[in-house]
């Protein structure tokens, strides 16, 4: 870089551009982990370092044709994603909810299968006094004497091939284990923190201005209480992002 920085400072600038985390950038640049927080604050207060970061960000924006506003918008969409677009916990009707006189209700195909199975074993067919037509995804009957209107709970994962927009970007694959299926989703709190950082919503000692007039501040991770306060504060500017 054509600036007044030494090799270590230049490396800090390079590492800072990765995630805008001053402390981690200082560690990756070779500064001691024990003093990385203080070093990052000192470096970000350095006018030459600030200028080098701004220039590097501008060059990257021009090189990739990606603006800070575009990235900010994607972060905001991830931070405010409704995870129900990916996975839901649903409560649907039990077998007695809509059966005749609240008797066990069969799905037609499974009843025919049960009848055939009984005949093959020389047994009487199962009774069908509750009728046919069970629909697995129907709502529970509030007057059901078996489930008392609560239905039965189950987890539904949406077809990831049909995900669009923020939901598709947030989807990070699935894992199968002995505990069951795990759906991996992008860290929404981290995305929200990135939004706040770029909007200058942290009360830090150092603040930078990058292209598009977006403010960037060095910060540490927030606890759940601070995250919730941030959600409330940032809600008012949602339409502007």
C-alpha cells in the first residue's frame, strides 16, 4: 500500500476489511492477543490507518461493483429474517378431532392398506366408525375430547429448493445425527450487530466513515440484553435500509 504505514499496520488494515472486527484483525495481523483490544483502538485512532481503510474499502467497492448500501441491505434482511420461512413447529389435528363422534379417523389409503393386511392374516378388518378423510395438516378441533383442542405438535422443514431471498441466503445446510435433523441458519444476531456497526450505533471511541456515508465502529460482542435494546432501536430505521 502506498501510505505511511509500516508492514504490521498494513496487515492490520488488510485483516480489518475481512470482518470489521478490530480486535480479531489485530490478532491476525500479529499483535499479541493479550493487548489486541487496546492495539486495535490505537490503530483505528491513527489517522493514517483510518485513511488506508477508507481507501481500501473504496477500491474494493469499485473492484467488485458492490456498494456498502447493498451489503447493508443484505445484512438487514438476514437480521430480520422470519425463521418460520425455513422451519416451523406446527400443531395440527389429532385422529379424533374430526372423526364421526370423535372416533378414530382414517386416511382412506391407509385404511385400505390396513384392510388388506388384516385379510392377508385372516383377521377381521379394523372398524371405521370414525370415518375416512383424515387430513394431516388440518387445524385441531377446539371441541375434541381427546386432545382438548391442542392437536399434535410436529416440526416441519420447508423444501429448501423453493426458498427465496433472505431465507435462501440464511439457509446453511442440514445435519443428521442421533438427536435428529438440525437445520443450520445464518447468525441473525451477528448480522444485526454488523448493521449496527455500519450505522454507527455503538458508543465506541473510534468511528470511521466509508463510502455511501455509512459509519463503521470497532466494537466487542454484545450480551443478549444489549442485543434486544439494539433490535428496538434499529426497528425505527428499517424502512431506510
